């Protein structure tokens, strides 16, 4: 069976894990965590980077930082993972869903303005498949209406928009290091990226259970105490050590994935040229990270038949997401603004093909052949 995903492993993680184990400190913000923080702050770059146990928790931290309160509205696509909405709904906000663009499956920037009300507090663009949303349009709308922009860049590490890394454009952003993402911190993990320095100090406090412990460790206060609301948003050193093994040679993973993406794209092009399916497209001002390779088939029924056909040939292909506005909690905690022209239709057509670091290229040949056979 060709699995859909395997967690990325470069071979360097084990040595770092062993070193962390013998360091005498396994709790958060040890040597490896600090190395990771510095790496992101230098390479993205950003004002402050803070590892979290997951992207979900980085988004929750951002929601607390922008003071989301009951009654606030937060604009986002309906075609996304539940955490995009939950992080804000947990603080009492209503999720306001906006339709997507069919070419990138990203929020349609042209439909955002009509969804803004006097309750709107933030826009949360999701960079689907590591392809950027139209950030120029989104940032200028946000500025005009005084809104925060929190990028859900869970899938976006190493992608660029007009030469800037995804996650460095909004006020804040979140990366995911879950095992299904391009880079992992050993199964679960995330990162809060802070670009607006006014959030920096409070972020450290909320992340440390509402205490000023990080100021204490830096010698800036002589005792630490409870100063704000907070929670526990520090990952273990073992997670940071695993991630460090991937950051050391970040391009190795990126280049490999891009080569697999290109192989799929070239191999399936004949089907697109015959009008049998659609393939992903990347706007010319975006550089993507090959987070996923998806195809878009005719409809739900054809997708069902293709998944079955591939499974019989030992190939696992999967789909996601059920649009949030059609889910039970989405009805309770959100509303769709405007018309659902593309969200439901396009989500029913999308199918993801196996993609992971070091997937044998012979597998890709098999998968392409199987899809070609299905259509011919
Ligand atoms: C994976 C993902 C998340 C959640 O990431 P976790 O690290 O599992 O919490 C959030 N948003 C999007 C768009 C994702 O793809």
C-alpha cells in the first residue's frame, strides 16, 4: 500500500533527541527551543517566533492577543481546517465564512469587503496548499477598516508571496509542525509568528500561564508572578530537538517535495489538456512549497469512483475539508457571508495524492499511470 503521508525524517533528528535527553532539561524553552526561535526570527524574518504545542494553540494564543470577545466577528474561508475557526470561536467570536477562489482554493479577496460589519475584528486568510492568498488586497482592506490579519500559514512554511515568506505579512501568523505538514516537530507542534512588535511581551506572558516568568529568566524582573490571563503553550524540548534536525537543512525537504510536485504536474498534464480534470495553479507572484498535490475531478461521484479505483491498486488518496458552514458546529458558531458559489462545489471535486519527503519516484510513476488508466 502506498500511504498518503509519512512524517518527514531527515536522519538528523535522532542525534538531537539524544542530546536533548541528556541535557537535564526537557520542559519548554530549553536550548533547542531557543535555537528554533532564533532560526525563525532570523530566516523569516519576524519580530518574535514562539514554538507552541500545535498550530491550533498558536491560533488560540493569537485570538487572546487581539482580545477577541463574545460578539466579535472573524472573517475566514469555510474551506479550511476546524482550528482556523475554533481558535476564535473559543473566545466567543462568530466565524464569518467567505467564498473561495476556484484557482487556488483560497479566500476570495474580492468578496471580503462585503462581509465586514462593525463587529468585525480580524481576517484570517488560510494559505491553502502553501499557495499564498492575495495579501496585498487583504492587508489594504484590513488597514482601511482597522482589522487585524492573522495568517493561518499552517501549510505555508517556505512559501513566498512577492518575495516575502508566508507568515511574515499579517500582524501575526501560525505554522503547523503536525506530521502531515512539510516540517514536523515529531508528530505535533506549531509556531506563533509575531510581526507587530506590540504583541511581543504579552505573547510571552500568555504562553507562560499568564506569568512574567520569561522576563524573570532574562533578569528583567526580580520575581515572577501572575500578571495576565494565560495558558500553557510551550512544547517539550524533545519536539524542538526533532524540529531542529529538519531546520538544519530545510531546503533538502523543500527541493524534494517540489520535484515530486513537478513530476505529478507534468505526468497529469495530458488529462488537463483533454479537459478531464483540473490541476493546481500557482499565481505568478507566489512561490509555493509543494505542501500537497491535488487534482480536481468532475464531481463527487467521480471522486468516489477514483478513490476506490486507486485503493484497489494499493494507492491511498484522500480528500478534505467538509466546508465548515455545512458542519453542525459551523451552523452554531458561524455564518456564510454572500453566496456559496465555489466552496461546496470545488471542495467536492478535490482529491489529494500521496506526497511525503523521500517518497520513491517509482511510486509517483505508478500513481500517475493509475490516474491515466482510470480516465482512459
Ligand atoms: C494542519 C492545519 C491546522 C492545525 O494544525 P495543528 O498543528 O494540527 O494544530 C490549522 N489550519 C490549517 C489550515 C491546517 O492545515
